[in-house]
C-alpha cells in the first residue's frame, strides 16, 4: 500500500500560511478554452490536451507557493468521481474507482516534481456532495451519507492521499455523514460549506449552526472547516466572535458577487477584481484568528491567489 506523507499529522494545523488553487473548472473552460465533460475534471486525465492543461494549471500554483514560501494543499480532480454521477458520466463503479486512483496518481506525480518546494505539499482528495449543492434535490440524512461515502473513501484510503475535503456541501447532515465515514478509514477530513447570498446554507441553516451541528454529531472529528464557492460579501456578515468561527481555517471564495443561479446562467466569466478580493481576504484573516489556508473558487485564477498571498505576506 502506498504510504501517505502527512496523514498522521497535517502540517497546515501549525498555523503557517498554506495556499490552494483557484477555480479550476472556470479557469480551464473560460480562460483556456478546455471543455470539461459534465463539469467533471477527472475526465480530462484521459485526454492528452486536457491532462496537459490541468497539469499546467496546478504547476502555476505550486510555483507560486514556492516563491512566497508557503505550503500548498494540492487537490485531486475527484469532486464528481462518485456513484451519484456514474450514469451521467457514462461510467460504472469500476470506472469511478479507476478515476479516483488515477486522479491521486496525477496529483502525486505533480507533488514529486515539486519536491524541492520549501514548504510541505499536502495531497488532498476533494469530494463533492450528491446532487446539486446549490439546489439540493432532497434531504440527505447523516446515516445514509455515511453509508454512501464509504465507497469513495475506501478507494482513497488505499492511496497516498493525506486528507479528504468535503467541498461545496450545503447540508450539515451530509457533511457529518462523510466525516463519520472518513473516521472509519482514519482519514483526516475537512468540511467546506457553501452559502447563498444571504450567508446561509441552501437549506436556510446558518453557517455557525452548520459547523456546530457537524462537530456535535462527529465528536469534533473534522480537522477544520472551510468556506468555498461564495463571495466574501455573502458570508462576512455571518462571522462573529462565537466559538464556531475558530474552527474556520480555510477560505476559497468566488471572484463574483453573483448568486449561484446567476453564475450557472452566465455565458461569460465574471472574474471580479483580484485586488479587491485580496483586501477582503486580508480583512477576514484579521477577524478569523485560525484562518491560514487560502485559495479561490469560481471565477478566480492565479492572479487572484497571487494578490491574496502578496497581501497576506506583506509586513
């Protein structure tokens, strides 16, 4: 069995600054002209053009992390590589297992090529929710989510991944179920919620209540929490001095202030203002003492993350 490098001690828990990448799908589609079948990035790996584009995309961020002497959270393209999407992707469980394994190999090869980076590169398996995170088709109870995600987690646990992240989740029960399943495989897990323009999850639950509910249901198993796929204007008002805010260590915001529905319908990319976004990150870092993992989501690219780290590293 491959040996994970940091699974027993995630280095980003030290509090040092760690970068992540940006909005891979929107960057590749709108900025680089790469088609992504069903928005499932792992499908690029079987196509030489797509694989090269994805490799170049991540190389830019790994180089950036080294320039600014930060660690890096290297995510795998596995967000949709689970059973819910099999029919839509024209594959089966065996094909999805191979896709997860190949995605991890792709990321591990990248990490090996950047082994001279000054700070650690953490291999992170990204896992998405069942269905549309922004318009949940049904309520997913915790026990059902735990049973469902065991399959993908079993595939990932047998690889070199150091951790997994439940990304763009909008139901605390689904996130808690994934976290409980990850514990069975002794995999560190991060929960990243997405919110609507009102700062609440799509279910109407507040961000603070969601974080607290997951912690209570899992015995605090999550290594930490993140917010992703929402603009800072949408959630900054939800940040207060309560204990739950100290569990937020990561941020991957959208460049655009548009709602999820507006972004889905938009024919063009809204890249926002990279400098303004960086200033908002800086303001949030001042309010959230535990915040030390920074990347981007829809509409962001290397420019945004560069401005963010430049401002964070400024004395």
